[in-house]
């Protein structure tokens, strides 16, 4: 996945932002006709394309010398395809589509405490995503994410962080019925690093390591995740 995020400050506290999913790629590998003479491995059912755009507003609710509390509200717009076909000519499963086909809302609160001149800060955040249904009457389950972490500034350019992330994903819904093998709870530890070479440029990376996973029925679950990116302030 390749994302482009943009933000513009309207006032010292209020800003608008957007996220453009320039490329979303999802692979799907499996065996067809398992247990028969025609059993064969295939990886032809993956998809790729432009994803769903997110637009929103962010406001600094509390600004003090050592404290910052920010809130944001955003809307995910169904700009990505969600009816792509698999190798058999049927609409492939929703989790493999670049988009969801639904309008979704997301509310986030973020608090950070930095006791200057200390090099350490700690932060907590929480978000709730409320998903709508698409034209196929499919609705992805709502999602709640809670994060707590600490960051350490090693000089002016390097920042090291460690986060604890908790996530709850509700069961998906199709035509009013719960979808089997959807919905999960997980807890991950995420060490990260940021490097600022100057002129408003920052490079960052995070490694997400699951330490607890509980899924409904049978599901594939990640062993680890990696996020890398570049940000630039103008």
C-alpha cells in the first residue's frame, strides 16, 4: 500500500487533512479443488488499484506548555473499486478489494505529555471507526483502536518510541446476517524510530509485533507488520 497524506493549517488550532491511497495491492494464494486429482495452487485472485480517500478536520482541544490534546473527525469516501472479479468470474471477497464501497466515519482523540526539558514524552490515543454498507449490502465491522506509548528524543534528529496497540474489529454483516470468520481482537507491541535530517523532513518506521490475537472461527492472522514513510512540513 502506498499512501499520500496532506494537511493544511487553517488556524493555529484547526487544520484539514486528506489521505490518498495511491496504490492498494492485496495478494491471495490458495489451493483449488483440494483433495481431488485437479488440486492446484493458484495466486491469480489478488487485486490492486486506487483505494478509498479519507478527508477530515483536526482541532487542538488543549494546548499548554507540556500538554496537547487533539481531536479529529474524518470521512472515508468509496473511491476505490469493490466489485473486482476473481479468476472464476465472480466478485472476489470484500477483504481482497482495494475499496469497500461504503461511506465510513472515524473519530480520534490524541493526548501527549512532554515535561520539558526532559527528552521523554508519553502519549495515548483512541479511535472509533463506524462503517456503512455498500451497494452489495455488505458491511465491514466497526473498529476500535486504543494506543499508549512513550517516545525518547536522542538529540535533535532521532526519536525512538515504543507503543502498545489494542484493536477490536467487529463481525462483518451481509444482508443483516453476521459473516463467519470475521471479527477479531488483538494486542501488538510496536517499536519505532523517526529521523529528521532537517528542513521539515522526517523519515519514520515502525515494526508491529502481535502478542495476543483472538479471531472468530478460522482466519489468517499476521505474524508481523512494517510501516515506513516520509513526511515533509512546509
